[in-house]
């Protein structure tokens, strides 16, 4: 995807286009782009938060999981507990 296409997707997502949000989440998940996922999650996308938790869990990124859990994400808290058990 080119930079102009990505910029257009972000513009559409910001304007409330749920298809654009979904596509951004998918692309960010494939690329492992946690910054993009954080931005989308912080704007209210629970799907982006879910993918971010999944990526952080796969990477063992305790800092990211703790940040999400501290923000009230129960899935991140659950993954943190699972990592602590290992």
C-alpha cells in the first residue's frame, strides 16, 4: 500500500468510515504496527485493542500489556496473568 493510499484510509477512518478502520487494523496487524494499533485503539476501536493485545502477548511485551491493563483492558490483564504463570 502506498503512502497516499494509507493517508486516504486514515482520513476516511477519522471521518467515521468503519470499513477504513477495519482495513487499517488488518494492515497494522499484518505489519506488526503497534503505533497504528495504539492510535486506533485510543480512538475507541475495540478491534484494534484486541489485535494490540494479541501482538503484545505474542511478543511478550509486558510494558504494552501493562499499559493496556492499566487503561482498563481486561484481556490485557488476563494475558499478563498468563505470562506471570509461565
